[in-house]
DNA sequence: CCTGGCACTCTTCCCATCCGAGTGCCAGCA
DNA sequence: TGCTGGCACTCGGATGGGAAGAGTGCCAGG
């Protein structure tokens, strides 16, 4: 459709605009990029690109800026992913290696991403959906009060208090603990419900009520905690957004506070590979002038959660994508190790 | 020192400025407040207040605005704490009552505070320092691998993985679990070290190494987790800050990301009663144009952590203080119940 | 199909002006 | 002594008119 040179022009426009944050004109383009043609020619190309909707002018007689569609083409066809340099990789690895527990891994990842991309970083906690149960612990806190602790293979720990309908002896508790673990340890969350379905039947009549209560609390925990948590960081980078500040930043901050919105945002991203949502491609209105670069990460081959960054549509896509991909890869490694 | 009327004038200036966000002049003051004197008189009072450093003019021939010192006087002498209304109280209670676990309590508290005050809310997780141990659980995950789970009376759960120097049988583990709990359950964190000091001596020689390892991990957890965590929310409210935006908001966002700074900020606040730090009273430079209202909260009589809000020095102090106090009180109740 | 040239369009910047809010001070009055 | 009305003064912010500059579109010629 578009000639090779016109694509080059678009690429040059995107690069310059991302660098300078100012509309770029035909003359400046020919000076900074060796396109081998005159400004007048570039003007013609620009007119064509504008007709096609890839670029736009803020006002007559200002330079052009890329539209969302322009960025889209840039990302899809014109730009690669800029790989991290060796030292950068090592720095990432070192930084993440220092983490002591899951919270710390997530916290460090957020900081790292925010620093590398100089944008807002969002990291979802490893999801329970695809996790397996490592261990279920039951503690008797009072005769009719049990604490349920669920430990997952990703290192996450969830606890719930259970009020039992009847007192429950230590022996019964130990029994339940043993049977429960022999059934669910190492199994996937999704499989747990049917695995424990007939468990109460093996108990004395008087204990069945309690067993059922404990089990249903367990199932609840599995489901409830699927409302995944996430951590964000680097919001101070929002101040680099632009000059028309308060109007832009406000809805973004609001979106960032709404975990639901963010989770949806990450969730929409494709399951494998990197996803880039540009401007209006984001369903949430407040993020219409931002782009979201996200990718799944996980121990082993499978993605257990996602992470990404939120920044202005005018962002360095190759660099950002490179950083996001690299961080995801190393976080995956860390999780696999622990 | 200052006559009664001059204090009234200062109060009126603070109130008007907080309301309008614009420097307030003598004429407007006499119109909006019934001071019973003419603008000329007020002008004299203002000149005096300015000499004393309570108010200042942004430029000659603009109105006056309060200085940090002026706000200080206002808070100390001129303003009470505005109590929440009945419906407000009920709403707070309802909102917090819905929480399912500690994380949820904190999350809800943050949202609530941010909404009530329309400012940035900061809530520290209930501290371990003053907490007592409810239960210590030890789980054998592999022959030489133990998971340590610490449960506190505030409902907090911490877990650590322990790699043992030698395999450790289930029987020994149960033994250790029992002895450990009989010693530390219900005791304060600070007392734990000496309570477990001679514990290894009761074990077989071959197990002592493991016991020591487990114990030192436990002690580490107690200390490490004193690096308290906190949650913030309502950052979108920063956009209401002012017109000179990016300059003001940036350092604040940066401060909010530095948990260390925030913890220090809350930590500095007095242990009992509400603390208000105004503008330059805050040690951290980025917060020089903000005020921090904080208060301790806790189950029972004792404060286990702090919470507060960060907002512009030009804030509604009575209202903010009322909201902070009310929320702290109800959070304390919730914690006591669970 | 590319190029140089040219007229045209806007935005931005700068400056001069004006207006008004607010002050400080003073002389007079209770 | 303390309050008041009056008045001159000071700035900041808004208004408006150029002038400058960047960038465009179009056209005729190579």
C-alpha cells in the first residue's frame, strides 16, 4: 500500500517525535535522517500519510505527529524489540536475585520496570489459577476455631479463619490435615473441588459439619484469591507526561488506583507474547492517551501472571518492549528457582 | 500576645483561603465574616499578623495567605477537630466491617481515608513490634526443608522457608512445634528471643543444628518484618493540588514511592494523639509544601501502627483531623474484634 | 517522479497598555 | 487609644496588536 520510503518517513516521524516531544516538520526530518530526498518530497509523502490517517497536524502549519494508527503501524511493521545490553541484563538479574520472598520479588520487579522504562510499572502477583497447592495447614486456635493456611507452589500464602459449628479435637484435625494434603498437595487449584468432594464422608458424623465448613472455606479461598492482586510503581514518572498536565494525569492516576481496571487491562492482553495497546485501543477511557505494554511471565513455560508498563502513546516502543520482555523473563527464572 | 480579634482575623483568613484557594483581602474578609470592624481595621491587623510571620503576601497588592506558622497557630489554638456526623460514622463502620482479612482491612481503610479527606491516604500495616505471637507453625515440605509460619494476634501471617542442615523427622518437628508454641504463644515479640534461647538444649544432638536454624529464622522474621509495610491510596487527589502543578506533585509522588520516607514520616509522629506536621515541619524536602496528619491506631488501648493523610498545607484541618481520628478509631475496633 | 521556489496560514512571542484588587498611610472621630 | 473613611500607589493579570518563524500546499520545471 504505502511505498517503502513513506514507511521510512513514518518511522522517522515517530522516532523524532518520541525524542523531541514536538511536532516534526519536513525540513527537520530531511536534516536528521538521510532519506535522500528533499523536504518537498517528504511533504508529499506526509500529505499521503495524513490522508491515510497515520499522522496528523495539531494545527495548520505545525509539524506532524503520529496518530494511534501510526504508532500501531510502527510497532507492527517498522520497529523491532530492542534487546537489553549485556550489562543491563546482569543488572536486572542481580537486582532480582536479592529478593527474599514473593512480595519482595514483586516489589523489586515493579521498581526495576519503572526505572528501566521510566514509566509506570504494573506487576500482577502470580496467579493462583494455574498454581498448584503445595501444602494446606490447619491450626487449632481455640476448640471451635481453626486457622486455614494455604501455601502455593509460587510461594504465596493465604490464610483464613474458620469458625467451626462444633468443637474439633486435635486428633480429628490432624486426621483432616493428613487426608486433605494427601489429596490436594501438588494438584492444580482447578482440580481441588472435585478432589475433596467426598472427603467429609470419611469422618465421624459429629465432625462432618466442621470438615465441610473447613473445605468450603478452602474452596472460597481458591476462588476469592483469584481476584488477583497487583502492585504498581513509578507513578512519579507520570509527571514527565506533557505540558497539558492535570487533564492527562488525573484519569491515569484514577485508573491506576482501580485495581479492577488494571487487572482487566492486563487480562485483555494476549496470553502469549507481548501485547501493545495504543491509545484508544485501551477500553478504559482514562487511558486513551496512554499505551500499555504487557506480557505474561511465569515459572516454567506457562504464564502465571502478567506485568507491563503504562506510558504515554508517545513512548519509546522498542526500548520499552525490550525492557518488559527482559524483566518478565528474569522474573520467570527467579520464580522457577524458588 | 495577639489580641482576640487578630486571632479571629487569622482564623478567617485560613478558612477563606482553604475554601477559595485564593489570597484573601481585607474587604472580602469583612464581607464574609462578621467581625464588626471595617476593612481598614482589618488591614492593620493583617499588617501585624504579617509582622509576626503568620501570614504573607504572594505579591504586593494581592491578598494574604497563611504561612506554615499561621497554620500551626490555627491548628493549635483556633481550630477544633470537627467530629464526623452520625451517618458518616455509620458509613465508615459499614465499609470497614465488610473486610475479610488483614490485607482487606488495610486496603479498605486506605480507600476510605482517601475518599473522606479527598487527599492521599497512608496506612501502615499493624506492626509486629508490639504484637504478640498467636501461633508458630512448622511444616515439613521435604526431609530437610521446613516452612515456618508465624501468626500474630493482629491477624498477620509471615512465612519463611528454612533449609535444614540435616534431615528432620516428623516426630522431632512435632516436638519442636509443641515446645516452641508452649513458650512463645501469647508472648510479645520482644520477649521471644530470650524465651527460646535454651530451647535447642532439650533436643538430641543431631537435631540441634536444625532447631537452631529454625529458631534463628524465626528471630530474623521478627526483626525483618519490623520493616513495616504500608499502603497508600488516593494519589489522584494530588491533581487538585494547585496550578503550579508538576513542580509540586512530582516530589510528592516520589516521596510516596519511598516507603522508607513515609515510614519515617509516620514514625516521627507522636505516639499518642494526633500529630499534624505542616509544610516545612516535615523533614523530607519534597513534602515541604504538604501537611501530614497522622495518628496511631490499634486494637485495645495500645497503638500498633499509624495511619494518616498527606495533603496540601492549604487543607481543611478540622475536617481532615476528624476523619483521620474517626477512621483510626474504627479500624482499631475492627482489629480488636478479629 | 523529484525538486526548488513562493505565497499563505497559523501559532507564538513580545511589548505596551489598561484595569482593578489590595495595600499603606493619614487625618479625623469616638 | 483605637477605629474609620479616604486616597494615592503598586503590582499582577488581562487585552490587543504587531512581528517573527515554522511549516505547509501547490506549481512549474527538470
